[in-house]
C-alpha cells in the first residue's frame, strides 16, 4: 500500500516523542541541556556525512568544470532569497506557536524549538526522498523502515530535552514524504543520481545549521533556506543539460 512507509515513520516519531517526554520529565535541567548538546554534535556529524557526495567523481563529472561548489552556493542563495521573500522561517515559527497553544504547552517552554529543529532534521536527507519515491512506486518500504527506526530514537532524545514540539513535527514529515510518495506513484523515478546528490549536499548544510543552533553557536534562519532543496536538483539539471 502506497504511503505505508510514511505512516510507519509518523507513528515512530510520535511514539519516540512520547517516551522522550516521559523520560525527560525525570531528568535534571543540566542533563537535558547535555542531551541537546549531544544532539547538536550528532546532527553536525550527520551533516558531514551528507556533504560527502560533493567530493565524488560522479557528481563533479555531471557538472561543468568548476561548478561543483558554485552550484551548491547558487542553490542556497536562490533558495534563501525565495524563502526570505515567502518568510518561511516566520511561518514555521507561527505554525509552531499555533500547535503549542493547541497542545497546551507553556509559552516559556521549548515547543517551537523542538518543532522546528526536529521537523527539519526528519525531512532532510536522501532517505526521506528516496524512501518515499520507492514507496510510491511500490518497490518496497525498506528505506523508510530504516528511517523510521532512526527517527524513533532521535525523537526520544530530542523530546527528552525539547518536549512535545518534537511529536508535532510528525505533521510536516507526513506532508513532505506524502508529496514525494505521490510523485513516485505518478512519475516514477524523477531524479537522476547527480540531482539527488545536489539535494543531499544542500540538506547536509542545512543540517549543519541545525547543529549550530542546537549548540547555541549561531542562529541560522534554516526555514528560509528550505527552498534550496527544490532549487538544487533543478539548477544542476540546467548546468548538466545546457552548459555541461
């Protein structure tokens, strides 16, 4: 059944969040802060892993000479301009605030931070895209099953520190992966490997921004950069088809 993988993923996030909230209430503030720091470090590690394709021969050979780094830079700049014009960061925070009120969370809590940070973490990465497309094409949910396991444990860790906002991130995850599942169902495999690599690299840089935010090093408006995930495969395709 198309969409089963995403349904499992959503349930895993909610279940992990519930366990994390129960466990988190028993932890001291310093311990929860330490958990957040560890999550920031792990997020940066995941970002480093996602950036690796930029140095692969397959990705560089698909683009004109000298455009490997420039294509990522251009995608981020264009995506950032689009996101800023649409005020995506503000809209994400506004959505988080509305959900906070519906959940009855306290204003001084970390609901919005948990919602925004975990939403971005759970939707960024090749597994969300490739797994959803594979699910839509009816070729299996193995990739989304793996992602569900990873997200389950990540949700426990995040929710222990950031609360119920992590559970609310299941909503954008379901919508995002549902869209890719529909694309897979209607169009099949719509992206070449170098386009997926471009999205993965951009996603890795967004993950790095999330890690810096969790470590309280730099507040990057990651929400405004989200359109770069859509810009990247289009931009590298243009370079590949018309310049390369």
